[in-house]
């Protein structure tokens, strides 16, 4: 029996393509997915840009980058939860919409953290997180599928 991942729950076909792909294709697919998620979530901090450069092979990973990316994701997650709760209590849909934007930022940043991980077995988690960063994940699933072929 094959192991079931969060990627399997989001897109079983993509998960199977990921399992069959070479390590190089997996890395390229993760890079493309992270680039798309970062762009969609409008992330622009210096650490986010540096993380993408590391994934592209344009920069060496400086000490502490992974921890800073994790901290950014945690910050977005805390703000998401705060705004969502406020939106619920106040029945304020604008706060809920902003909370959902923060959830996309959380997912995109978490994807970068998984992609930067020293454990290549976690790359599928990066792809899962990028899928979660989109309201409609069809485009990112197609792009990742294309890179895995």
C-alpha cells in the first residue's frame, strides 16, 4: 500500500506523478509551484526573494533563512486567525476576506519553508502548501504536473 500524503488528498493524480518523477523534476516542480504561490500571494520581503534565489540555485542559503521563513509563516498564520475570529465576532466579511488573503500568504510561505528543508522527502508538502495558497488551484496543478513529466 502506498503512503498517503496531504498532496494525495488535494490531488491524487498529481501525487502519483510526484512519486514517479525523478528528484530533479521534483525540485523543478517545487520551484515553479513556489514561484507561482509567492507571486499570487504578493509576497515581497527580502527573505522571501532570497529563499526563491536559493531554490533557483542563484544564492547559497545563509544561516537562519529557514527559521526566518518559518517565523514569517507563523506571523501570517497568527494574523489570519486573529482576523478570522474578529470577522466572526463582528460579522465583518471584509475582515474574513483579508484573513483569507493572509491564509494564502501563510501557505505560500510555508511552501518555501518545506522547499528549503534539508529533507527531500518533504518536497511534496511544499507542493501541497502551494495548492492551498490558491482559491482555484487548477492552474498551479497543471503547471506542476507539466514540470513532473
